[in-house]
C-alpha cells in the first residue's frame, strides 16, 4: 500500500507502529529516522522531537508562531532534496512531538520558507505550518518592507529577514548577550523569544540586527512587551500598563517587582523609544 495521508487528521496523535502498518511497512523501524523518503514517491516525511533522549544528537528543533525551526540531518543527506522540494513537486509532511517516547502530532503538509545550508554542522530550515496551526504571520512584516530590503546584499538581506522570524544572527547575538530570559533567568532557549525593543517594522536595517535592540523573554513577557502592556525603565524596573488589569497581571505572573537582570548601555535609546511609542500607559 503506498504512503498516503487521506485518513490522517491534522492535530491528532499517531504512533510510528500505527503509521508503519497503515503504509504497509514490515515494522516501525523502517520509519524510525527523522527524515523518511518513501521510495518511488514525491513525499518527504519529517519526524521531529523537540526534547530528545540524552544519548541522541541534540538538534535545536521547535515550533514557534506557526513555523517549524528545524536543523537538518547531521550527514546532510536530505538537505538538497528538501531545498528543491517545491521545484521538484515534493510534499513535506510533519509529525511533531514535544518529548521523546510520546505520540507524534500530525501537522500536515508544510512549506519551506527559509534555509541556511552548512557543511560543518546541521543545516537550518524554517517551514510554514498550515494556516490552522498559525498564530500570526511574522513574514507579513517582511513582505511589507520588501522594498527596503531589495537593494541590500543577499547575506545582509537574509540576516535581516531571519532577525524577524526569530533565528539567525540577531537571535544568536541576543542569546550570547543574555544567555537566559532577560527578566526571569529561565534558560530553556527553545521557548525564549528574541524580542525587538524597537519594533522590527519601525526599526532601520541596522537597528533590526543590533543585539542591543533585543531582549530574550519568556513567551508571556514577550507578548506583553510587544503589545505595549509592559515596558522597562532605564534602571530595569518594570512598568505595567493601566490596560493590564490586576487579575490578568497576577494570572500572567506579572507584578511591579519584576525587573531586567541588567541593562546594557546600548539598550537605553531603544527602551526610550518603547516607552514613548509602544507602551500603552
């Protein structure tokens, strides 16, 4: 029986043995790799695990804001085929789970929107998930600002685009500067957001890549900061918007005692912009 997805439902969980039986394989070992390319088909299947067993290679793979950030195979065997998938008529389907030894959630067919090929380390890929998996379209900003980017050198243009989708040079530099959440000290990088202080859409190309224009924040603080419901003073202390009601603030773990773990000199002009133009006092 050929590999097919008609009987699978997006958002439902599936085990490898069930899928192997559905597709006519002799055992689940046949689809035990992270990348499966069934012979004679135009199908590429990704089995992605965010938290892996300690003994396995610790790729940085995760879903954020409707996008899969995925590091390719160490041996690079499937890199070129994945990059050329759209041109070749290949479909890429995603099965994803948060932790090993648990069922995979089927996310359907995904679309490659960005990649960076490497030789000495796993290549990096960004896939757009189906619309029902989306929680906002961060690439809309990139499309709106395309004229500003058109005349830049390719490497700089790619770095700027990647700074918006949460990977690349900007995220790496913000992680290097902070190492953990700028407020709480939480260290699980897969959940932390590299957040622009002066919003990406209002920043110059230089500011979009400046790590001083970035905080590393846990998701609730990132959203509140991005929406202007909290801001920070030059001494690092937090200020809450009047629009953030007491009960909501408490439920989100936000209170007047929060503060940045440090404030770098380069943060100050960006913080001033955030207080004056983003914060909803």
